[in-house]
């Protein structure tokens, strides 16, 4: 065994960089990360998203910088959207403006990182790709990662959505806001033989505003569905053909697979009675051992290998949370999403007894990013980067 | 509730999904073969899959077949003709499940069926026929001497189908299962449509009767309370429906049910008082009263499987 950096640190404390978490200080993501980092031999600090969302920031010299979610804070959301008033609780509003503000903030962070000679554990450009479902889908597709086909170009309203579905011969699709997170604004839509049905957690207020709900409902009124889609579309849509997911123990399932430094560390089965599997929608964690038994070792290994390849598309990010759908026959699989902040998996331990954050910190102790796989490090995409700079600048 | 997962056992056999890379067991008749197109395939590609299947196995040895997604099942009717035409090859087929799809593939009320009578005509030795989905479903009254088990799973069973079942002559039928569903999804079956079944005249071998997923469960229960067929049953299944105290009281106060082996009422709206009466008065009968549901503030009661 080589000496771990932590052991070295005991001898040379000055060599261990400070950890800075960009997050919302009261959020449990930050709390759980700090708990996992309690043995880190240097200070662990929080750079509040409110500061970064509001303007320029500075970082301690040589720090390691972890970027976590700006979510669940109305003021941060307001600042990122550049809006006068905060959104109401659960309101789905200004997703494109939010994305632009989020990008600008991440670029400011990049500046601060350069100024401080700091090191990022998640690359701002890669985060931005992961927060653009269209760009993420395209990147995965180019890398040969199985993804459901998408409607291209993305429809600009409900009428165009139905036209494009008709032209493609698709009757079942997932309509997603391009910049939404978790299940926000997603509709599982079927349309055939004069009938329409959408399953969604979106509620529409009488004044037309949209809200996330914890209740998944079926909408059969086409005017209601159209009103929701038309309200979401100006901020960008990403529409994929519905990939039918396997069922287990009476529930539909998919997998959240956390890939840390090129290795799968944590897998969660998300089990739902609706097409939307996000755990905050009253869904439950399913039985991974049962799933592996039904799926078979080979298909399971292939599925995880796909997740690693998906995460390989983001070589400068320490971790990526890949949502993997397994087909109804257990043989095919496809990636639904790659989540930049997909490592909030409370209480879930890997084979070595580590939670997601501990596994990430261990990878850093082992030398990530300097020792990240060479193949991954080479996968820089300069053209895409400069395009992204223009987009977010 | 919706149909969320595939069956893993059918006609007593473990299900194996056919695929080009799936090894064929030494006895192809020892498993139930599932033929299902991928979600993005067309009906033409489904018939190609059937062709591959028939080339890979000895068709005459196949005993049980499950047809899942045949491609765009929400607009293309089930491949009844294709399956009927295979009868000269599938000489050993005794069990068929048509439309075994989960809601992720196609909601039960969106599955397009058609006239399934040709299947009974083409396979006189068929013992098990299970059909999921009722959009466009038709059945002509037939006489079939081998059929032991017949099931129509739906979110709304057309009354015409219920009547046709009653007019069939099925001397070997032991298990009949109708998911009546709700009028919202085409379930316009009324109790009168069930009269021939409840009389049992043409169903001399019937042992298990399921009138499931019924919005009209209370009316069905009231009819069962004096239906001649009940005396012959060992299993009565009113599960998945909207059964309330009215239906439960009718069952308890009607003809004796103590001869039953099993009474399945799971997913119901029966109060605790009557539920306790079942336990007390039907001592010796296995009763499933799980999944008690609460009516809405406006008295709304729902079946388990609708859309």
C-alpha cells in the first residue's frame, strides 16, 4: 500500500488543500458532504450560492472546489434568473433565464478558480451540458451511448409537438423542459386514436402559471395538456420517444447509477407506480438484489458499463449520476439523464461502507483529477466548449 | 393500480422471452414463450420476429405462447389472423396470452384488440386463453370443448363480449375471469349481461369465477347471492373492484358460501364491521380482504385497473 494523502497530510498538513463547497449552506447536500468530509485534514468551507449568484467571488489559494446544487433556495433561484421577485414555492418559471444565469455564475466561478490556482471537482462546462437535456442527449448519442431517439428539432409548442410526433410515427413520448431538474415540468404523453393522456407532476393554476407538485396526476383534457406544453416550450423542450421501462414487484423501475472517477460506486433502484420514477414523487427504493437476479449478471454488467461510458462523456467531473432505464424485456437499456448533482443518495452505502460523498472524497485522496483515466482526460471538446462560452457569455 | 410488470409464470410454466440470442431449452414445450416486439418496432417486424421464433424452435413442441407488444398496439389491432394462420404449425399449443403489456408499453385501455373468435376456431385444443385490453374486442359465441381457462383483462369490458361469453358452449371451462372495469373505458357490461354465466348452464365444469375490477361490484355481488353457479364454485373472485358494504351485505345474507375454498375480495370498500362478519361466518374459507380503500369525500369508489 502506498501512503494515502491523508497520511502524508498528518506529516505535511500544508500539502492538503482546503475543500470549498459551492452550495446552499442550510441544504442537506452540504450537511451530508461536510459530515463525510469531517476527517479531511484541512478546513472545509462553504461558498454560498447566494454569493456566487450575486456576483464575483474569491477562493482560497489552491483549494479543491466542489460545486453542488443551487436548488431549493428561492433567493438563489431569483438571482440566477435575474428576476425581481422570487418564484412562489414550486413554481416553474424562467427556466431559460435560470440556465443563462447559472452558466454565467459558473463562468464567474471558473474565473475565481483560475485566480486562486484552485482545482474544480466538477467542470462548469460539463455541468452546463448536463443541465441542457438536448446537448446532453446529443453528446451521449455521439459517444454511442444508447439513448431514446429525440424529436429534432425540438417542438416550439403543443401543435408542433403533435405534428412532429405524427411525422415520426411516435405515439408515446416524454416531454421534458430542456433545463429542468428532477421531474420538474416533465409530461409522459400518449396520443393515439383521438385520445391523449399525460402523466405529470405539473399543476396549472387558474392564471396559467405552472407549479411542481408532489402528486403525480393523469391529465386527459387536451386543452390542459396543450396549455402546459405551450407554457413550458418557450424555455426550451427536449422530447424523447418513450422507452418502456421494466417492472419489478408491482412497480416500474429505473436505476440511478452514481459513477465516481470512472467507477460505479452506488446504484439505486427507483420503483414507481407511475411512469415518473423520481423518488420525491412518493416512489420507493427497489430491491437491487432482486433486480440483478431477474436481469442476469451479463445484462446488469452491460448496463453499468453503459453508465460508465455515459459518465466518460464528462471526464472533468468527479461524479455523474446516470439515470438508466432497463427495457421491459430486461435486455435493452437506455440512458434517460445524466445528473451533475446526482449524488444525493442519503444512507446508501457502497460495498466498502461509504456513502456517495465519502466515495468521492476517497477518489480525490487517490489522486483524482490528476490521475483520472488518460482516455477520459483526452476527451476534451474544444469546439463545443467555445460554443458553450458564447452561449452562456 | 396499473399493470406494472410482466407475468413470470403462465399456464404453470416459467416465461422465457424469445430473442435471437436466447438459448432454446431442450424441451421448448417446458416454458411459456413470450414474443414481444421492442417498443419502436412495427407490426411487420413483429411478424418477422414470429418467423424467427418458428425457425429457432420446433413449432409443434411449443405449448404456451405469450404475445406482448406487436408494434403500435395503441393503433394496430392484435395479430389474431397471424396467430390463427400458425395453427397448422403450432400443433401443440394449449395456452395463449394475447396482449401481455404493462402500462409502460401500452395502457390496458389503449390496447387495440379485435375479434378473437378465430383463435378459438383455429386452436380446438387450446386450454388457456387470456386476453388483455378491450378496445375493439369482439367475441362470437362458440363451442369449444378443450378450453379450461378463459380470461378477459380490461379496464372496461364491452357488454357484447360478456354476453358472448355467456352464449358460448364451454363444457371444459373451469376458470372464467372477466375484468369488467368502468364505463369510462368502454365497460358497459351490466349484471343482466352476466345472467347466462351466473346460471352456469353452459359451464358445467366451472370451479373458479372471477368478476373482477368491477365498478358494478355491488350489483354483481347481489346477483351472486342467489346465482345457481355459485354452489359449484370453489373460488369466487370479486377483487380489484369497487365492492362496498352493500355488496358485502348481499353476499353475507345470500346463499351459503361456506363451501368455497377461497373468496378473494382484495381492493374493496367494505367497512370493518362487515369484514369481521366474513371472517366469523365463513370460517374455513380463505378470504382476502386486503387493500381496503377509502371512498372519496363525495362517495367515489374506484376500480383498481381502469385506464
